[in-house]
C-alpha cells in the first residue's frame, strides 16, 4: 500500500455493567466521563475516517466522539467463547483446569469455543491492512489496541499483553513507507 496512514486508536468507554465480567458484544458504554470524551474529541483528526468494532460499547463511544464509524469485525475484542457473560471470579472459583491453563499462557491458549490472543493479532493485522492512507480513528477494545501494537512493533503476542490500555485512552501509531511508528500509548487527556 502506497502512502502513509495515521491511526488514532481509542479504547471504548467503561462498560456499563458488572465489573470483572467478560462482557458480550451488546454491553453498553458508560458515557458519563464527558470531560474525557470532549478532550479526546478535540485531539481527533477532523478529516479522517472512522472505524469501530461492531460491539455496542465501541459504536456508542465513537458516536459520543462525533463519529459515524464503519464497523469492522476484524477489530472486535478477543472472543472468549463459553466464558462470555461470566465473571472472572466465578470462573476462577470453579477451579477448572481450562481457566488456569488459559492464564498460564494467555497469548496462545483459547477459552472453550473462543480464540487466542494470537488469533486476535492475526485478525487485527488483516483489519489494519484494509485501512487506507490518511488519518483514521479506530474506537476499539484494549485487546485490539494491544494487537495493533503487536503488529506495529513486531512483538511476540505474549509481550504485547504487557501494555496497559485504559478506557477512553488514546494510542497513536502510523504506518509509513518505511514501516510502523508508535507515537504514543495509553494517553489520558484529563
């Protein structure tokens, strides 16, 4: 692909739901942090394209930022399969070997019926290759941003899981003719 691509990656607002839950795609966003939303809106490119995962929380956050995003399944959060809708505490208390094995190697292991972080990285790589030149804002998930950083920095998936990506934070990466550049990670505006 010729030309340069400048990406503003925003993690969606907190989920309006029970903390510690592996939320489903229909979980709503808590858009109460108006100061952070406005500060982010001021930092976004005015003429750029907008994208989001199809999850309700990302689309709601994108719209709160003044975007009408193209929804791309490649930017969805990691699929936790049978664990979706359940609380981490409950899964850990159940003492299942599968849950413990997953957390011993979360980059490679798959939850029952789900995907590994490595799978998500491959999916996000495909999604990023579909973004054209110029400026673009992606309102996505923490795992999606970690996967994009994995691609940009050519990291092993396990290493990319070390990044902290807070709700309503900004991560900036650019795809240049010479390769990727990371401008910032997990910036909070207020």
